[in-house]
C-alpha cells in the first residue's frame, strides 16, 4: 500500500493520520493503538513531524520580508533592497547663551565640546545635552558679553569608538553602543599624520575609487556597523589606518518636551581661564525629535516603499517614503501634487508633516528637511512644506444613565466619559492625515464607558482655529474638507468666537451665517438681542465646506494667542481629513451632561414629561 501523505499541521491531526495509515496495514488492522505501548511511539512520531513542520514553516516565512519575524532576518532582507533601519535619535534643542565676562574683557569665549545642559524630567530623571565641537564667540568690547546664538545641542554623551585597520583579518567595525544616534556620527580616518573626514554614502552612482565615504548598516547585534569602500566603490583603507567614530547616545523620547535645565557647560576665555558666573541660557526650542530605534514592523512597512522610490523623489509616494529617512520625528505625512491644490500650482509638491510631539515643524526643521530633499528631488519639481491644519471635533453629549446599577455619582460618570474620549483621541483613528471619524463608533464608545449608561445623544461641530493678524485688514479662508449643513437665519450653522474690530472698543463681535451663503457680523446688546451690522462680511460654500471672511480688521480676540475659532455644523456626522488636515477631538471644547434615565431606573415608567434631547438642535 502506498504511504498516506501527512499534510496536517496540528499534533492530534498528525497522530490520527499516522494511526490511520497503520490501521490500513493487514498486520495492524485489529490492533488497539490506545491501549498499548505503541501509542507512545505514535506520540513521538507525531511530535517529530509537528516539530519539523513548524520549523520548516518558520524557515520559509523568514525568507520573505512580509512574513519574517526575527529582526535580524528583517534587517537582512531590507538591506537587499537598499534600506537601512533608522537608529535611535537624540532629542535636539536650540539655545541662546549669553556670557558676561569680567573686566578687563577677554577677546573670545569658548564653549568646550561635551556636556552643556542637564535637563530634569519626570521622576527626577536627568538628560544631558552636548555639543560635538568647541564653539568660540567674540566678546563685545563695550559690554563684555559673548553671545552664542541658535546653538543646537543633542541629547546624550558623545562617545568615540576607535578601530585599527588590519588587512590580515576579516574585520567588522561595529559600534559598541546600541543606542548610538547615527545622524550625529562623525567618521575620521587617520593615515599616518593625515586626518580626513569620511561622509556617509548616499548615491552610489556618484562614488569613485577615491571617494572618502562610508556605508552604514545595522548588524545582527542591533548595533550600527560602519563599512568602507573596496577601492572601486569608495576608497579602500590602508593597513594601520585608524578609524574614529564619534556619536551621541540617545535616551529615545525621554527628553522630549522638557523645560527645566541647569548649566553644566565648560566656558573658558582666550587665556584658558574658566568662567562659571554671568552665564544666561534661554531656550529657543524645547527638546524634541528623540525617538527609539526603528521597530521591526516599521522596517517591514517602510523598506518596500523606500525601494520603490529608487532614491529619487518624483511622486507623492516617493516623498512619503524618503522623508522618514531624513526626518525621523514623523508622526504622520500628507503629500499631494500642486495640480490638486486650489487653485492648481503645477510643478510643486506640497508636504505636510506632523511631528510626534508638536503640532507643526519649526522653521529650522523645515529648512533642514528641504535642504536634504535636494539630494532626491528632480529639478522640475519644487517641494514646499505647509503646516498641518487641525480639524477639531467639538462634542455636546447628553449621557443617560441608570443610577440603580452604579455607585458612581453623575460627576464621576462624566469624568469617566471624558477620560474615555481622551483615550479614544489618542488612538490610531485620530491625529493623523487621512483619518476618518465614524459617529456610530463614538456613540458606542460613550455607551460602553460605564455599565450604568443606557444611551447617549451626541451632537458635534467642526472647528478650525486661525491666528489673527491684529490691526491688519485681512481676508481669511477656512476649509473644512467636509460639507456644511445649510443653516437658516434663525438657526445658523456657522459661528465664531468673540473679537473686537477697528473703530469699536466697547462691543465684542461674532459672526454667523444667514442660511443663504453669506456671513453676518453682530454684537449682543445689553438686552440679549443680536445687533447685526450691514456689510458684505464673507461667504459660505456649504457644498465645498469653505468659509471666506472678507476684509476684517480685528484689534483683539477672546481666545488667547490672537486666536479666532470658526465652528460649523457638518452635513454628515461622519468626517474625513483631506490633504494637510488631520482630525482630533476637541476635548477642551467638549461638553458632557449626565442625565438620569428615569424610564430605565423605574422612577417614571410611563415616561410622562420626558423630553429627549434633539440630535440636531
């Protein structure tokens, strides 16, 4: 009899198939397998088959980037398509330093390379920030002050790993620290008395046999590995050459957003005298950009996209793949061509980048990204970075509960609901480009927040915030990317926060729509009545979801930071984010009212006098 193929993967199934094969043999046709010692042999055979199948399955899976699990294999597969995982990144901060010297004033003051600031974080954790090189500034001859402007510091301690080239050995230059930030690396090669700096290779087509470049990979030890040329692609190292690699060690995200710091820098004058007083340090930007080593899942996601870009940025997908390589502090990216802009701007590609710990990029970060993009962009395409636009979802929720099934008070239930919404807002559906808001999911989340909640009636508004140019006649265009419900003269859909206008220092003004595509300007009289001001103040395009405010000179606003809030009732409670817009729940502008469900509690079984809240008003 031919052998029966064992194609099962589970232990019990494998054993059953082996048993079935033996029963088919004449010598075992009436054998009691379970009641004999032969069952032990069957268990061993089944286990061995199961173990072999598992290992074979794992081995096959580890050969493909999509199914590989072990980081070592994922890194190797990514390396085959030219992708290098992003190392840990140190947080960066920019500071201004003023050093008041003593009379007679020296000519210069030098900040020595090394530690400069010590930031104190939560639980009194300390994070040190350093500069890689000495920085020297001249002293003002009249004031005696040396000023260090816009000095960038990196979190961590600068370390130096040293290697000596030995042509008689198969050497590998692997850094000693797994938290090394490769973006801060400085590689120098000393050949005899000559010290030369080597740069990281970015475009192999521009490298010849004399190019002083190094290549970067992640070793199987999850530490960066430095490689050099072979004399054909990149300059080969000579026997005895000394390689020095200097880099910072990163603490990941720990230092991001910190503000409390102390000076630990070493300042000296031109006579090498130490300066310990008269030092004033101010933050230009808080520490930001710190991140952990790229995860295995991120490598599997990003490597194919990076490969498809072929080292150049032409399509929007190319930019989405390349930007995380040159700026690792990316939370979300939106790219769209100039032909999609309104009005169209051909020859441009617009990039909107949301950092992990901020709403938008700083000016210096934008400049760094645009500079690095020049290595990939083609001449015919001009990249332009636009700030993300936040579409806030403000909620008004009436939450009904049964007091008989909970010990919590109404205020406690309210706090539970708000905490649940805050947690939802931190999830994967929000705070990213291309997000979608599903109203039914929101209602379910509120209902499930506490066991006593029986139902909820929730209304929402879309809100965008603009920063007003005070005392300047300006037009404002607000795009929601979602249709606006057409209001009426008595029940407008559009509303704004308060502000004062030129020529009236007494009244606070507001705006709403008249239901006929026009904006109205008004203030509230002492009687509570609205006094509308004649004029063409703006328009509302309900179908396009756009509002235009005409030539308005605002002198002050009720919202801090010269802010103006413009809200609108959406036509649909399901919202999407387009282009540079991303969604977030406006927790601070959300109202939750907890109301007893008198029918469920039994206090009013007939429902007499119960008037449910409207879902629309």
